[in-house]
C-alpha cells in the first residue's frame, strides 16, 4: 500500500461487508487454546498483525499449529527460556506477561517503541503481590520486561487496579488457572471497559473454566484446567463494524455488516445505541446488523467508557451532526496505540471542527463546511486511519497518511470501504 491514500469525495454509502474476525476474541482464543489440553480447531480467526504476533509468540513457547488447529500444551508453556517481541499488540503483551509469570521460566518481553510507552505497572504490581518475579528493563512501570521463575501464592486475593486498562484484569483471569488452585481477584477502584472483561469470562467458559464475579470488584477463578472445546468460531469484529455502520448513518444506507449480530459477546455492538441516539435506524439479526438514516444526524452527549474503540468512530461521526457533541469518560484513550485524545482533537481540527480536549473528554462542534483536501495523520494507529475515512462522505477528498497501519486488525479495510461508498 502507498504511503498515502487519497479518498475520493463521496455522499452515499450502501451495500454489505463481511467482517474479519474479532481481534479481542481471536487473541484470547489463541492463548487459551494454547494452554488447554487437546486440539482446538479455530474458524473465523482474524489474520492481521496482532494475531500474527500472538501466533509467533506461542510457537516460540512450544505451541504447535496445523492449519486452523491449535495443539494445546495442557498447562504452562513447555519452553522455559525465550525472548519475545510483541510489536504494539496489547492483547498479546498483557495476557502473555501473566501466563509467563506462572510458567516457571526465564523470559524477556519487548515490543514496538509505542508499547514501551504504554503502562503495565498495575499488572506487574498485581503479579508481584502474589510472588511473581518481574523486572523492568527500562523505565519503571513500562516494558520491556524480564520474567524469572517464582513461587506463586494465591492464598490471599490478587489485587489489581482497574482504572487504566481492563486488559490487566483480563490477563490475570486468563492466567490464574495455570496456578492450579482456587484464586480470587479484587479490583481496586473503578474498572473501565467492562464489556471486554465479559468477553474474557465468556471465552474462558468455552474452554471449561467458569470464572465468576460479584459485581465488578471481585472475581473468582476455580482450580480447574483449560480443556479444548474441540472447535470454536470467532465472530466478526464489532469494533471494525462501527466504521461501516457509521457510514450507513452518514451516507443514508442501507449498510449491512455480516458476521456479528444480536447475540454478540462484544461490547462494541452497543455502538448501535450511539447511532440510534443520533437518529439512525438500526436493524439486528443473529448474524448481521444494518443501518439506514433518512435525516441529518443529531448531536449527542454520552459516557462512552464501555466502548472506547468504537467511541473513536463516534467522534468522527459527530462531524455530521446538527450541533455540538460530547464524548465523556474516555481517559483510556491516552494510553492506547497513541494518545488518541490528543490525536483525535488535532485531526478533527484539520477538517474544520471546533474541538475542546479535556483530560477525559472531547467536545466537537462540526464545521459549516468540511475542509477539503485535509491530510490526516494516523500516528501508526489503525483506528485513526479507519475512523477518518468517514470524512470523505462529506463530499470532499481526504488524504490518509500511512494507510498501511490498518494491517494491525483489518488489512483489507480500504478495499471494503471503497465498495460501499459513492
């Protein structure tokens, strides 16, 4: 793909898109299939940078793959010394950190430059609290990490802070069955992005471990091992669906996404509630979602903590609303693939919007006329590139810098987007 991509002016969006597999589910399934007893056939798996990173790491750790089948190792990883480079894949780095802390070996985990700027201290503190030996090889609280053999004690609850990333809790929950004893996790403070923890518990259940919770502050993981379900299907990515559903709302539709629907275990399907609040019409079936809109969209003022990824789509969709919109409780954007709050504010202004950026909110007033020929910087962040593609539906040309960053989760995004817009 070229270093820049010029999107042609568009006004209409209509058609259907078959979604790639969910990144969040794919990497959870890969890890649990690797740790499980038996072989698991995985269908619908996302094939993108983040899942390739996870597969490569698991192979290094002794897990065999044969086509779509993962041959589980039935417990901790058999390879006891390894160096892993995990790019900027948080859904690989955080869970592997916890699983390796319980695997009784010596491991070094590093990543891309941005991964070394993304905090991991809350997870390391939780793991050290039960005896794990993990050292920072650079700045305190950030990767790269060195993990050494340790005696793990879960007689007392594991305590983890929940305000920065739900991936820390997810990592603990998925790894604790390796300890072989009943374990309890206490969440300190407010837990953000709760629907992602629901995905974790759901996937663990499919592999035979029934984690339970009392509210969102206390979780219990029984002393049971993962067992292969035989086969498992990865549903379409709900975060990726948001761009096409928003296009249907902006460009009239109908636009249908296939592979995810009413029964999804992903929290980002609730992006449809944002579109309904804006005046779009949403139809859901078991395996598809469809959006149409006949009138100009309304502005909104919403707490979007539960859908932080799809909230980026909402921010760009706000450019097409009748008034000022406000996205609240999105402080987690600061520690994602880039500082998404700052990046989003900067790029929205290039399109003519008035933007107020707060510590955990954005207030967006759309321009009277969208700025043509804006060059959107993407900050090596796939969701910046995909979200801002929607700006072309204002009937103006838009240039996306470094479009290849979408390979992280959706390599064919721009080809699919081009099929539905005119």
